[in-house]
C-alpha cells in the first residue's frame, strides 16, 4: 500500500485491522489531524515493512497499537507532531 511521494490527507486515515500483504509505504506522505489520530493502523497486519521516513510528516497521533509488522519499522527522517498532546 503506497501513501507516499506527495500523498496528503486531512483527517484520519483509518487502516484499523487492515490486512496488507506487502509493505505500507508512507515515505514523503503528509497526514494531518492535529486534534486526534492522523494515521490509525491499530491491529493492522503488514506482511512486509512499514516506512514512515524520508519526508513522512504526521500532524496528529500515529497509532500502531497491536499492529503486526513482519518486516522493519523505518521512521528515520520522519516527523511526528501532536500539538497540545502533553499539556
């Protein structure tokens, strides 16, 4: 699944319990929901790697709780923001 290279979402991207047989590539993608969950992959199964790097930007929570990732989780160069989350 490719949500990368200029992909831009305003609002939650919901992949809850998704079964992705290959990789989840979000390099260069922008996910915006500052007041909540921007990328929700709670309980998802990914049959390869998850790429949240190379210009990835999340303005909001990234939820990978209970996600099963067969390959690597790469976040190098990713930007994660959750304005007001730790007040």
